[in-house]
C-alpha cells in the first residue's frame, strides 16, 4: 500500500510541474524518441528494478561482549518500485527525477575460532564449530534527480549516461544477530545469560530488533548508463539502466557502516 501511495504522489507532483497543454501543440504527435521540435518535453511513468546491495564498514550489536564479533561486509538482493519523469532541457539532455521505494537487505557470516562445548551424557567437552551470522532488513524512500546526456543512437534505440544525487528517508531497518552451532551435531549451547534459543538449542540469538542508533536519512551518488527503446509507435518508451549507487552517509550514527548498490532498473514513460 505504501508503494502505491508513493507512486500516486510522484505522478501527481510531476503533473503539477507540467506546462499547459498548449505548450505541447505541434503539427505531429509528440514522441519520446525523436530529437528536435517533436521530442516531448515531459514524460512520466512507473519504474521497477532489482539491486545487489553491498554492506561495508562494520558493526557489533553488543560492543562489550567479546563473543559478539564485528561484521565487516555483507550482501543481499532487494527490489525497487516507484515512478519517474523526464524533463527535456536540450536536444540530447534531460533531467530525470525519480521517487522510489527500495529495499537494501544484507546477510553477514563469520566463522568463530574453535572452542569446546558440553555434550549431553558426557563429562568431557568436545571441539565445536560455530558460525556467527546477522540478517539485516533495510528499506528507503529515495528521491533522486539524474542528469542524462545522450551519446549515440542505434536505429530507434538511444544510449546515454546519467548521474546525480539521491536523498533517502529510512522507512525501516531491523537486525537479527545470532550464532549457529554447526558441529558436533549432538551438542547444545550453554546459555548463562539466558539469550533466546532456536533450532533446539543450537542457535543463540544475541539481538533481534531495530538497528540500534539507526540514521533516519541516507545520502548517495548514483551514476550509470541508460538506453531507450520506443514502444507503441513511440508514444511510450522503455528505458533499462544499470547504475551504481555509492553510499555517502552511514547506516548508524556511531559506526562506519555504509550501503552501496548495483542496480538494474527499467523505466516506462509516456510522452505528453
């Protein structure tokens, strides 16, 4: 429901920026593909996409606990949905504002040094294999403005580069940090601090909740390449793009934890 609301607001805001319809009057129908006087000055439509997200820097949920490792990097696949517009400013240049709902999840894993754990029915501890893991959910409402410059054209397909700033409102961010006992199979965690247990005592959950000291905003720089392909007699066009979003601000206020993303998006825009 939130994404539908964001899409409606973005479309309404873009329509309010459009000049009167008389400004578009031409002898022939406007087209998003044709350069020159027939190129439509305003185009709007939906955006969809996916992202590969790279978390870097590091965080430790329980700083005073030496058994709680510091995570340095993690990855996750997210999705993108929203709306975009294109405002022509020159024959081969334009501005592309986009309002997007994005998820930027991440998974972290780290093997701990060997140790010993008790085994039911035995007085002697045995060697253990333990893996620390963390799962992060992270979502944003991003407003970005890209400057696009067309470089070449192959028939009806145009190719260009685009770059610009992005400002995000953090809508949600949760973190679950745990340790999994891999071997031996009949061992269980000792739990003197009474942390929550899962998987029949073989998973120890250190933290499960909102990211501590989470920043409420995020800034980044996005750059990439984008092509345009005409659809339905060039009254619409499809614009696939490959972008890299470089995080300039931290996920939390007290740690050097950042998120950057490789993004594949497809804009569908209609000429007016």
